[in-house]
């Protein structure tokens, strides 16, 4: 028997309702912050991610689904969407439109990782990007907006972590200093850190290996090495968050190992998620446009939320959202069948969830009970001949007859009780 590919999964009802709920909450929050949806292709040229995510990263190094197309070109299933959004921004010259471009996306991403709880090979992200300005107000607004989405989905007990990683003016000197310190201590660290100490020293700060933590504590902090512009930028982000009453923790070790990440970085974690506890991550990427070959400068800031993890965190707390179900059934002949089909159509038109069910009445009622239906409408021969139908309240087990013309009123009355 063929099964779903490892690391992918089917999202079945009723869980799919939670996904829809989370997505519609996110869409509504995005709308109020004046973000509009962008849908980019799932397939992109491999070079976009190699440059836009960075060859040094785990994503590009070992997690991408890359294949050769029939014409020899190299394509990749998107592992994230920021690079695609930026490509679209430049390709369609969105910089020429007025104002900061505020875009959001919702959709699947693909990374060939080891499958575990909260980590899949096809997973979903909800993300927002504000492109076209360096203003720290946008950094704060993006954080504010992502917190609103989590809150509106009913999540509590999350933690906002922020940092600044400086810019191309102040970071190189810090990286040099870090390299010097690492030359002394790296041999005592994990193999990944030994490699990073040379190739990407910033990433050492982000190492999760417990044994390395005491050593990392002794390394210099980027926050002591920001130039005045970056320090001022970070101070404004913090002041706006304070003003909004958003609590956060400054984590000087929260870094991104890529050159185009500048200034603000942030993450939101949730304790209920176990070891994969990051619900979302974001930051400012002022050099991204240039790194994917653009001559147009496009500073931006954004976040990306792991929808699988968000759903996992709120799933238990959501109450049943399904509306009441009406089962419409009929006895024999085409006239009763037509009456049932018309009755269901009338109810659906009025927004009432209805299903036409055929078969012996006893069986129909059995299934109706299992489906938790609230009401049954029965179109029998005699009733149809006299312009009536029967209704049965499946909770109270009461049955009565009404004129067909009163169907909607009667059903509404019963459902509202
Ligand atoms: P992690 O440290 O968990 O690997 P990451 O740094 O690779 O995260 P990002 O690229 O920043 O993750 O993606 C943003 C968010 O997307 C993460 O915080 C997480 O919630 C979610 N995410 C990333 N990879 C996966 C995955 N394989 N399965 C499910 N969710 C994921
Ligand atoms: Mg990862």
C-alpha cells in the first residue's frame, strides 16, 4: 500500500478546521495592519535560495529538495519564502509603488530534515514582510503583529526574544574579535562550532549543544559593539515595544549567520512545544535584495511562523466550531428525492449545513446520530403529495409535520433552541 512520503502528512478533519481557524485569524490580523497577500510559486530556481538563504546554512547545505528539470536547469522546492517574496518584489518593481510594501504569505515549505514532533519535511509557514524602509518602527510593528496573531489564536505563555546583530559597518570588527576569542576556546567546543569558528563565527553564539554553553557565555556580546546608528535603531525598537506593553527579553546570542541580516533579530518560543519550541523567527534583512543580484536596494523586515507548531499549541484549547448539521432524507420515488434535494438546497442557501442522506430510515437515523446531526428532515410520499414534510429533533427525539413552505422557519427555530 502506498503511504504518504516520510516527513509529510495529511491534515484531516476535524484537525483541518484548526488550521483554517489559525489561517483566518492570521489573515484578519494582517488585514488590520494593511498587509496584502502574495502567492509565489513553490518551485524556484535553485540559485535564488543558494544566494538568498546562503550556501553556508543547513537549509542550503543539506535540507533542500533540488532536482534537475528536463531542460537541465536546477529547480528547488522552496524551503522558505522570504527570498521568493524579495525576488517577486524586484521582478515586478514593487519598489515603484507608493509606501512600504507590506506582504504576507501562507503556504507549504520543504526541507529534508530528520522528522520529529514539530519538525516535518513539508511544513507550513505564515509570514509577513515589510519591504522598502529601514525604520525601526517597522521592526517593532512586525514583532507587535506577530504577537497579535499568536494572541488572537489563543496562545498564551510565549516568550519574545530580541537582539540586534548590527550592520556591515559595525559587525565585521565584532566578528574579528569573536574569531580571536574563538581561536583560544573553539578546540574545546563541539565539532560544528570548531568548523563555524572559522567559516561563520557568529553561528557559534547560536549553538544549542549544552556542553558548549559555559564557553559561549564567556564570548563577547554584539550588543557591546553596535555602532551609534545600530544602537539607536535597537533602542527605538525596544521603546516602541515597551510603549505597546509587549514584554520581551534581550538575548545577545540570538544571531543569524548570514551577512544580509542586519540589526533586529527576534524569535518567539513556547514552552508547551518541547524541544522544537520556536514558534516563529524573524529579523531585518537589509542586504537580501543585493545578495540575490538586485540593483534596487530593498531594506526589509519580516517574520515567519511555523504553522504546524502554532496549530499544535492551540489545538487543545479550541472548542468545537462546527455549525449544527441537518440531515435531509427521503423515502421512495423521484418526487420525494427531488423534494429532499430542494429542501437541502434551500437550507444551504440560508447558510445551514445540510446533507442529503439516502437509505432506510432506521439506518439514516443511526448515521445521523453518529454524525451528531441536530435535526432530520424527512420527505415521505404522502407528505410530498400534500405539500408537507416531517422534521425530527434528533436531540429531543420529537417528530412533527410542517408545510414545505415553512421549512426554513421551522429548522431555524429548532436550531436556535
Ligand atoms: P529550527 O531551529 O526549528 O530548525 P529554523 O531556524 O530552521 O528553525 P526558520 O527558517 O527561522 O527556522 O523558520 C521559521 C519557523 O518555521 C521556525 O521557527 C519553526 O516554527 C518553523 N519551522 C522551520 N522548520 C520547520 C520544520 N521542518 N517543520 C515544522 N516547522 C518548521
Ligand atoms: Mg532548521
